């Protein structure tokens, strides 16, 4: 179990510098999806946007709060 936790912390430490870029790209893609006049794209954009914010926040928070060993 400790090895799994270490792998998660290492992964978050590796991708944390890129999480902000991911958030910006996601915001652009979701914005484009909302600009296109399609109800199907609007529904997908609404569902993906929230998960992207939650994912970015959790990776950033994990990287900032957990010590790397």
C-alpha cells in the first residue's frame, strides 16, 4: 500500500507543472464546444468542464500538500 501511495505522489509531482496548461487547454476546448450551436456538444462541454476542474485541483493540491520521498 505504501508503494501505491508513493507512486501516486510521484505521478502528481510529475504532472503538476502541466496541470495548469491542461486547465487552460480544457477551458479553450470547452469554450469552443459551447460556441458551436449544437445541443450535443453543449451537454458534453458541461460534463467535461467540471471534471477537468476537479482533476486539476486535486493534482495541484496533492502535489502541494504531500511530501515527496
